[in-house]
């Protein structure tokens, strides 16, 4: 396993979990982590899995993967990013439970707000012609939800609704 894929674990722990291979306990920990990663990879789409395996396990560049798949490089980047988010979501509870590592919160400001349902109603009421800036202003004013970019609203709709 390459370290790149597990940066989010490494950043929260002093010694990378997969580098403690010298003891029997370290070997067991490594096998358990590898098993969970294989299970998590099974939950990805075929293209997400190929992208992760080729880039993070085999070390191929995103440009080479794009050429292999005859895709634009930007598409490979998006697929990989989505796959990493899904892996993070699947593996986070295991890492928390097994290794006691608290991961940084990735809550979106809309989901974290006690006024989430009201905010979602305002977002849903937005027409295609209405700029996001008006919705952002209303969410800030009415519910004190700090949104900097329309991407936050778009991401919330795409991944949390």
C-alpha cells in the first residue's frame, strides 16, 4: 500500500499505522487494515477502483491513467477524488474504533447547522435564474450559516440531500 492514499490517517497519527510491521501486533494491524481497505474498494464503482489501484497502489500518474482510459485528465482527477471521499467515509469508523484516531470533522456548514431543514427549503426554492449569491446571503442572514462559495451548496445538494 502506498502512503498517499492514507494521508488522512497519517495526519492524525504520529506513526503511520502501516509502517509498524516489525512486531507481531504490527503485522496483525497491517493485515486488518489491508482487509478493510479491500472491503472498502469493493464498494467503489469499477472506474473508481481502477483509478485508485492504478494511481495509489501501482504509482501510475493521473496523466498515464487518462491516456490508458482515453479520458481527459480532469475526469480521472474527479473520479479519483470521489473515490477517495467514499473510501474515507467507509474507513473512518473503522479507524476511529480500532485505532482510536479521531479524524478531523468534514461536516458541511449546512449539515452542521441546527437549521438544516429550513436552509434546505430555501436552497430548494431557488430558481435556475436566481444567483447563488442571494441564497448565500439569506442563509447567512437568517441562520448564520457561513458559506463562502456556491460550491458548498452544490456539494451539499449532491452528497448530503
